[in-house]
C-alpha cells in the first residue's frame, strides 16, 4: 500500500523585496505575458497589499491588492505551477478578501481573461460575478484579448 506524503504546512505573510526573484520566476512560468520584476517592485513601493504564500521557506504563490476609496482591485493572484490544485489559490484569495474587509472595502473588482477557466471557476466559487467586459484589455498572441470584469460586494462589519 502506498501512503501519500502529508503536504507541508503553508503560511501567508506580506511580500518582501527579497521575495521578488522567486515571485518573478513563478510569474514567468505562469503567464504568457508576465509582469516584470520592476512591476512587482513598484507594487511594493506603492504600498499595495502584496502577499506571499510560503511553503518550506520558499514562495509558492502570491497576490496583490490595491485599495482606494472604499474599493479594492485584485491585480494579481498566482500559484507556482508545481503547487496548484492544493487549495493555495483559494487561501490567498480568502486572505485578500479578509484584508479588503479590514480596510472597510465595500466592493472588490478584478479583470480576468475569459479563456482562463480555472481562475473563473475559483472566482465564481468565492462569489464573484461578471459585471462588464473591457475590450482589447490584454496583450495576446495576435492582437488583443478582452477582459471580463468581475466584482463581489463585501459586507463590512459596522
Ligand atoms: C487560478 C489559480 C490561482 C488557482 O490556484 P490553485 O491553487 O491551483 O487553486 P485551488 O487549489 O485553490 O482551487 C480553488 C478553486 O479553483 C478552481 N480550480 C482550481 N484548479 C482548477 C482546475 N484545474 N480546473 C478547474 N477549476 C480549478 C476550483 O473552483 C477550485 O475549487 P474546488 O477544488 O473546490 O473545485 C492558479 O491556477 C494560477 O496561478 N493560475 C495562473 C495565474 C492566473 O491565471 N491567475 C489568475 C489571474 S486573473
């Protein structure tokens, strides 16, 4: 009988500048049109909520949220391809939602490629729904691709 190995525990903390090499490496392996190292550095400098999911002392996923005027925007959410389908993306998203509520955010938005069925399934599972489309929002192999704009209203404790 084969006994499956237990998964090591993971934790989520704020992203540091020292994480950016690992973050950029995951980004390059995850997206056809990845963000550069400099974009992540700018997110940290801008004071966005930048999270890192840590597994065995290494970054295994990350998420970035901007918050302004009672609204929040998920700018990136990504899990290392080698560690997907273990619940990490959902944990990162739950932490973003928790942080948004803590910042008294009433509605949270994101853009996603309509062809990204995995991400769409995750966002719908967490209560997001499509409210609009942004034409020609993303770079694509040929020309541009539309974005689906998703939103979720948050109940803020008063
Ligand atoms: C989208 C992404 C973050 C999901 O992370 P993950 O850790 O693999 O997802 P989880 O294991 O937490 O799964 C959570 C939910 O996502 C959906 N999901 C995850 N993997 C899926 C797959 N292969 N097919 C369909 N749905 C999937 C399911 O709804 C799942 O919930 P369930 O297991 O109860 O059905 C990950 O696929 C990723 O990093 N993709 C590349 C970057 C990206 O596209 N980010 C989104 C940009 S908007």
